[in-house]
């Protein structure tokens, strides 16, 4: 069995914990992260997004249309375009 996917702190490389999350859309979830290294103290925000399907569902939702992934995910990720500039996923946060 494979282990759970882990995110790492961009500053000290310690594991990040998801402290909170909120569903933004059926395919998009906002997450708030905290570094497990108490000496680092980093907290941040991010998103988890479903972008493609590998195998179609046998109980398809007619409101969802995902493109089929044609290549291995690790070869594909570097080709994904950044999220649109006008999409405000964290409206309660200020620009720094």
C-alpha cells in the first residue's frame, strides 16, 4: 500500500499539516497549511483541484466535464497552465 501524499514546507522542507479547508467548487478546495517545524513557523494557503480524469466514472455527474489524461501524471504536471489571474480563491486575504 502506498503512503499518503505529503506536502513540504517551502522554507525548511519539514512536513506541512492541512489545518483547515473549504470547498470552493465541486472540483476545487482551498487549504490552509502549517509547518510542523515549530522553529520555522510558516503558515500558508493553497488549493487542491481536480483537473482531469484517468478513468471515467460509472456514475457520471452530467454537470462535470473533465478532459481525459492521456499521459502519465508526472509527465503532465509541468504542462498545466497556472490558475487564471482573476480567480480569487481566498477573498478574505490581502495581497502582500
